[in-house]
């Protein structure tokens, strides 16, 4: 195990702030040894807080520069935050996992999940877990009331996420134990395999593949502890203010085409149409929908559905907010309840939906245009809307079965290269990762965030036409023009900072109503009341900025440069919109200038992506000066 006593003191000498349990569990799967690490001393903890920032800092300090994504030396660092599990705020549910990404091989991989698992990890006595090494046979980690042990996972290996959750919960004999696991996709190293938890939740972007490389099937947690709170009354008051900002979801939303409606279009036929038709929601009006909460959050993002119409009547699906999985199958020509059926299948197998859809979409287009024929596809007809073939390809991909299963497991870039001809022109990707599967192309803020993200994670940021109400004391711009690039790079940079802050304190983005009055301040006040610190909004934004900078430093150390952000983008993602109300729009004509401006505003060199020394000093990251831009 790495010697990190300079991060983790053998005996703490400073105050443990409220909201923390005080321990991180380090597990070496190679030797089977485990030990507790004390949380960093208060000054370091105050700088990085938790979530992605603290996890990334640990990874930066411990991961060898020559590490390989599936090598024993890669690590998974999983961290909650101080508001996770207090129960007095909405959205205090988050755990973030970071690792070297198998999608890009050189940037930060990140997956984040809500639900109940993170809360129960803290109840079991830990703020986080560090996974290193690799087991020789499948195992799962069981943590019960502060006591960890590794157990044989042979019975669960090969099973889907839902069955694994049920099986392991029964095996430990605790009905309220919580399970985070991988499906067959993780076991077979599908590059974008997910971590799945609590039926309705997942942490996408390759964490499942890294678990699979370590033969770690699951982490099962159970406990009854609760974190201490600095000022319970202040926290209740701030948490109630935060709850008052929430936009509560309703059943009627689940009878629409989801987020595609808000964005003004759905991806269809490998991003060649955006039109939403009645067929997209066929059968939705007949389904039985049940909205679910996350821990102490009444926004009701998760939901269950029982299909009541169509060929798959009786199928039960478990979903979270976002509806990427819905657009993923719209993109393949699948409609209505068939799309919901396949969405449940892909979640249970543990495949990130955009990775699958963007690869299969290229193959289906190649079939349509005559580049592929049945002799090359094993007799499968790669036709739009062919539910049976898509269903079969899901199984093949999750198990890397045959030529096409192995290829789709690799990713859309590899699919297009294998097909040849014009296929590489039809790819949607960013640095070999795939965007959250919606058609973001008509929207400046969302497209900038997708392009500048690491490729190994769901991007953060997104920008807004006007500044959030709580930031108008310092932000004197807006409204921005959706047809002109001016102001959008800063809007994205700013939104990245407040979203990063929400995540690293253990909060969920879907509960951050930043465009509502008190939508940011109530979160900062909840954090202060929990910990006993006294952050103002500017300090909260700086903490988010610091987290984003650690993310880019990780990539810099391993060969990423900012020029990759606009050069390594799938051509289809930058094509003008083919139809719909935004027909003809593309941000391509403003590249690379918008990417350059974004990096300058974040304090990095516009082409190398390296931080300037002034930026490192401002953020207290001077220890990474070796990776600074010196001219």
C-alpha cells in the first residue's frame, strides 16, 4: 500500500469538522489487507472538502504516472461529502468515484451516484473508500457497522445488477443493506461500464470497468451511525430554505419524451434528425409510474415503471432522472415502450447508454448506406428500430461476445474505424468518451461543457442565459444571445464552479436549483452549518474552481492538452442541425476560439491547458507547479 501519512495523519491534531465520520477505508485487493486512514487535518480538508476534489487530490498524490486503466496500479477513490447523510437537506446523497479512465487512457474518469448507498457508507462509519490492487477471484467488500471484510462473489459473478443487489443483500442477512455493484459489462471490461446501486441509480463513465479489472463485484454497506453536526438549528433552517427552491417532479413528465422536450429535439437515427413524434411516447400514457425519493429528498427524480402496453407488457423498469437512456434508443430508431424495455435491460447489464448508442448508431447507419451487409453482421439486420437486434447486441456487448460485441464494448471510434469508408464522419464522441445522450447541439452552454470535459466523465457546467440570482452581486452580464458566442465561455466556467462545489460537499446537481433565488446561498449556508466553517459564495466558487483544476492537472500529467478539446470531437457532433426549430445551427464555426477563451478564463494556457502559476497560487495548488505553464 502507498505511504500517504502526509495526507492521512496517524493521529489527528486538529478539529474534525461537522458532517464527517473521520475515516477512509483503504482496501488492497491483491493482498486482502485493509486499514483505516484518518481524514486529512482540518486545513487540507477545508481546502478540498470531499467528493471529486478530495478524491482527485488523493489520486493525484498516489497514482503512478505510468499507470494503466486496467492495471493493478490503478486505484478507485470514492468520497462522500460533509452534507451526505445528514438528512436535513435535500440532495445530500452523493458519492463520487475517480480513477484513470479506460475510455481515454489519460484523463480523469469520474462517476457519481445518488440514492441511499453513499448515506449508508457513512452510516457504516466511513467518508470514503480507496480500492487498490486486484483480486485473483471475484470478491465483494462488505462493511457492517465499521467492520470491513472481503467475501467471495462467485455466486454473483455473471449476474445483472438487480439480481446481484438482491442476492448479496440476502447473503449478508440485512434487508436495509445497500449495494453498489457491476453487471456483466463491468466484469467483461466494457470500457464505459457503470457502477449500479439502489435499483434506480448508477455512476457512469467506466467505474464499473475498473471494478471488473480488479474482480470487485460489489461493495455492500450497512450501519446506523450518523455524522455530528456543528449547528443543528442553523442546518435545519438552511435546509428548509434549500427545500423551498426545489422543483418537484411529477408523474406527467414520465409520459413525455423526457429531457428531449426541454432541449427542443431528440437524437434520431444517429443524430440525423431531431423531430419528436407521437410514436416516441407510444404506450407511455398507459404505464404505471411510481415516483421514488432519494434519501430525504422530495424532488422525486428516481422512478419505476410497469409497462402496460406493447410486446413487453409487465416489464418493470427502474430509472433515475436525466432520461439519457431514453434518447439512446430513440437514436437507434426505437420508440415508445420498446425504448423503456431496452433502457431497463441496458441498466441491468451495466452499460453506459451513450457508449452503446453512439457505437451501434454508426453501425446501423453503415447498414442503411450499404457499407455493411448480413454476411458481415453474422446474419443480424442492423436496421433502425429493430428491437430484437438491439436487444441481442446489448447482451453481446455486455459479454464481449463475438466480433460485434467486442467492437461495441470498445467504443464508437473503434466501431467507425473498423467499418471504414465514411463511417468515421458519423461518430459522436469527445476524446473517445461519449456525451450524456441528448442532442445538445443547439445549445451553446451545453456544447461547450461537453467539448471541454475530460472525456472520461459526465461534464460539469453548462452555462445559462443569465447569471444565477444569487450571483448577481458580482456577475453583471446577460441575457446572452443563443445565436452568438459572446459570454458563453464564462457562463460555462462559472457554472462549472458552482456545480463542482455542490458535488464535492456531497450534494446532488439535480437538487441544485441555481436559477432560483437562494438556490446557491441556501446550499452554502447548509454546508457552513454542518461543518462549522464560514464560506461565503466566492469561497464556494473557488472550491469548485480548485476541483476543476485538479481534474485538468491529472490529464496534463498524462498527455492531455487543451487542443484535444476541439480537435478530438466526432464530426457528427459538430454538424449543423438537420431539421427542427434550430435547423442549421452549429457551434463549429466558433471553434477553437470558444475553447481557447474558456481555458483562459479558467486560468489555463489556451492551447496546452496547463494552469498558470498565478492560478495555482490563487487556488493553493503550488505543489503542482511542475505542471504549470511558465510562459
